[in-house]
C-alpha cells in the first residue's frame, strides 16, 4: 500500500514539474541556510565547554561606579581577589589569575634567523590544574612553578625548534629577561576565549605589583574561580561587597560580579583577552534561519492549496471508487514526504559542498564535521519531520475533504478559512521580507556611520611602528637618533611616541583617582603616556589650558592632560579644573599631578564603546608605539627608508608596521561579517519567498483564465486587467508594511542600544524596504500577469 502511495506521489511530482521544482528548490535553500547558520551558532555557543567542571567555573569581574552610576563594566579585576576568595570562602575550591602584557614579546635566535611572537599570558602556577588544556610535555603541577619559566604551544615549539626538543631552551622577553622552556601545550581550541602562544610564570609580575603598591589600585588581571559542586554563585557574589570594603580604599566605586565561564565569549566586557562574539547577533541569525525555513514551508502550503482545483476531480473519483479520507491524507502526506526527502538529500550534498565557502565567508574555522555530530542528525531529522507535517498536513486535510458529488459536477466550494489562512501565510512572508531588508539596511547604515564619524583625532596617513622590544642601556640614545633621522625625511610630517594608540586600549586602568582635597572614593580612569608632540600630531582639540611644554621634561612629568569626560567625572567644567591636582596613585615618587590642559573627548577604541575618562602623562623615553605621519607620495620608498634606519638602530629587532586607519577599521570586522551574513541569509529568505510568490501567481492566474477571457470579450483593456490582477497581490504587501514597520523600528532601535554612538534613525530606513518588496513582488508577478492578460479569450472560453 505504502509503495503504491509513493508511486502515485512520484507520478504527481513529474506531472507538475513547476510545482515540484519550486517546492524542492525553496526547501533546499531553506534547509541549507538553516544548517549552515546552526553550524556557526554551534561553534559560537560552544566556547570553553571543553574544560572540566565548566559549570562551576566563573570569572570575577569588576564594575566601576561614580556617584552610584555605572561608568564601566570590566573583564579585569585586582590581582589578589581570587586568592582571597579561595582562602576565605568555603564555597570556592580554587582560583587562577592571568595577566596580559599587550606589548610583551618573546624572541629566539636560531642561526641567522630571529623569531619573535606576541599573544602571551603570564599565569599562575596552577593554570593547568584549573583549565583543561592538554599539556604535551612537562609536569602540569611544576611547569610554571619556577620564576622565569615558559610553556610553548605546539605551533610555537615547531616554529622555533622544529624537531628539536624545546625543553630547557631559553627565550628572551623584550630582550631583557631570559625564560626557560619547561613545557609544550597543545594549541588552544578555536572555541576557547583564551588564545595564546606562550604561558609565562606570573611570579615576577605579582612581585612587581606588590612592591609598587598596585595590588588594590590597578585592575589589570583576569581572575577565575571554581566553586565547589552544588554551591550557588549568588551566595558567593553576596559576599563580595565585604571583600571590597576590607581591601579597597574607594570601596563605594567598585562592585564585583561572577560571570560563568561559558558566557564570556558571547557577553564580553571592557579589556577582554580575545575578541568577543555577540549573543544578540546569534539570536538574530537563528531568527533568520527560522524565517527561511518557515517561508519555504509556507510556499508548499500555499502552492498545494492553490492547486486544489486541479486535484479536485482526482479526489472525487478516488472517493467514488471507495477511497477513505484517511487513505487520501496518507497519499498527500506521501507527496510531502517525497518532496522533503528529495530536498533533504540535496541539502546534505550542498551543505557539505558549501561548508568551506561558508568558513571563508565567516572567517571562522568551523571544527565540527556535520556528519559526525549527533546533534546534526537530530536537527536535520527534526527539520525533515516538521517539514513533512507542517507543509503536508494542512493541504492533505483540505484536499481530502472535498465532497465527490460536488467536485465531479465541477463545483468547488472554497473554504473561507482556507483562503484566510493562505492570505495570512502570504502576509507573514511579506512581513518577514520587509523586516529582513530593513534589518540589513540598519546594520550597514550603522557601520557606515561609525566609519565616517569624527573620532576627535586624525588617524589618516599614520604609520604605526612598534617600538623595539630588545633594548639595553643605550636604547634611549638610539631611539633619539632614529627619531631625528626619520623626522628629516621629506615625506614625514611628524613623529611621536606613546604607550598606547587609537584602536588599542589605554595602557592601564587606575581606580580611586580623584582631585587633591576632594572627598569621596574617586573613580576609575584610564592612564596613558605621550610625548609633547602627540596631541598636535593627532590634531586633538585642546578646549582648555595647554599642551605639554617643549624641552621641559622635569616640569612635564609633574603635569597631566585630561579629557573632557575626566573633567566631568571630577565635577568641573574644563576651564575651571586647570591647576587642580590629580591624586589616588603615584608614579616615580610623584603623588599628585597638576592638570595643565583638557582635550575634547576622542575615541581611543571603536564607536561601540563610549569615551571614558582618561589621564595623559608625559614621557620622553622610547615607548611602545611610534606614530609617524607620512605623505601619500612615494609611500613604499618612505617605508623602506624608515625600515632601513630602524634595523640599523635596533639590529636585534624585526621591523613591524601597519597603518592606523586599517587597524581602526579592523575593530569593525566582526560587525562587517555579521552584516554580510545578515544580508546573505536575508537575501536567501526573500528569494525563497519570491519562488513561492511566483508559483502562487502562476496557479492563481491559471484559475482566473476564464474570468480574464470573459472580461476581454466584454471590452476590458490589458491595462485594466493588469491593475485588477496586481491589486490582489499589492494589498497584502501594504498590510504587511503596516504590521512590519513598527516591528522593524522596535527591533532596529533595540539593536542600536549595543552601540555607544548610534546613527540617526531616518525615515528612508522604513520606506525603502517596503518599496523594495513592492518592486520585487511586481517583477515576480508582473511577467506572469502580463502573459495571462494577453491570452486570446477564445482559448479560455472554447470549452464553455
């Protein structure tokens, strides 16, 4: 019996090639898009899941407040927080601390070759007890126990030492300290928020911070704790205010939070160890995946019910010869099963073929082989079953419900409920299309806004050269000579040194910063070091006071320049804060710094983050970055000359450079990729909707052929017939617009809340999606309509 049903279903598919092709194509596009998105989502949501006891591991974050107002949500914390929690809280089993020195670099000389790499963490000696990274060589309890010890990743060990055993070899840190290789660790998985090349003993870092009294003033560490099984994080978090009150002078400005380890990647904060994902983007992509699949299923329902007239006599004859309704339902479900089966087979084929392309498109190395994942077969099987039921069940009940006497007389009573449902499903397709087009416009317009907004500084034609890491007592002399030679080049407009640059975070964050004599606990402020030419070179606007003086090192070291946000945080207008002294921390024995200038706020990082309070100190020494403003003419020759001078002055270093505008744009790479993915899958959703609309228009116009013939005989023009037919398709689009545009406005404005600086929401962002859907619908339906109106009426009426 079942074999007979499949045979009949197969014949029907061959007989109705357009119907079959449209449905199979729509389902394939829908399921392939859905599976690719789910593969990406699976990677993004699997971060750090491989660690043992992961459900009990938390990061201890630190939020900063000013007058009970949240001013910063930080990933970092004070260095001793985890240690105290492990000692004093019975709920906490152990803790680990990580320190990332952004400009630190390890180097190794091998013959004439010199290797050097970044991405290194200073970590506590229990790192491998705490996290589940696979140590290939070395004892996990001892590899980081001794000061000046380093563990290499497998990739770095192969790069530096080839087939040699790296254990016992020596690497140089910034050319000043020697670290001994004590272990080799497997490369971190792609789905780990900890991405490193080297792990170094944190021993000396902790010692330095204690000696300089920074243990409870500088938040430069990432702190993690493991709770004992069954312990509630809320109970531990409730104890943290007491820890803050006991150890931090400015306790009222600090609140600590526990964040589950698996939440870190999709819920990032300021100063993350690696680029974060975005939970909201994941939800939006999942929504698009669902839209595409549902639209494909709607197409099947609409086309199947629209063909009811063609199938009516078949149903009537089958019932007359004894077929039961249940048998007819099974037959029509069999057709849905066969279409979904064919679509499923093509989906598996195309998903496998397109996976490498999708990986390049997303910029992610998707480590999961689809066919080896039980979750894939569960999801795929679920889509298949739901596809058969959703797309086949309603048409099966509609078609099997026809009365044989009525249909064999050529009369079909159209169900009002059926017509309403079909129009409702079509309305949903148009709404989804308008929202997806509008969402794409929102994403790209916000990206354009961020790229073109005034940053408060000029980064164009700025060549960034990383300062030498290998230095000795003559470094300052050689730096001055290098700087002088570069400044003499005709194509060089300026040369400045700094400890941080735009596109990178500030050098440090210091809590408890306040004005001398000011009451209260102070606030969190970012700190950086610049020379006297930095502000004019970057064309930053001084709105009160002055710049650092030229050739006045001793005086400049006692002074600071702050930004507008810092002045506001202190409670002063820029012109009124001049001469006040900043306290709360000390540098080089100086405990109070006089404010001599205030600059207009500028964006150190992307416009996703607001401008924070910043204090700029003076430093004339060779720092971490050299910003060189160059002219466009003879660019490559200029870079080659700078490289030559650099290598002559710093022979043990490699010359590394990049342009600042490119580095700044790189901060938007994730947003750009999301925009591209959103646009691609939105386009696929609209394509599937158009396939359904094309098929629906074909069958609807076929049913109205006789009506068109009669109207033409009675004198109707082609133009009037076109308007009559297109009006039926335009009505649901207008209604869809009225329903979709408020949803688009709500969704768009909610999404924009992720950005500190937001584009103005213009009227065209709502009108354009509606016009585009109208245009696409007219193009899709217009050709079919024109063909229908040009039919000879004799052909339509010859059998009446």
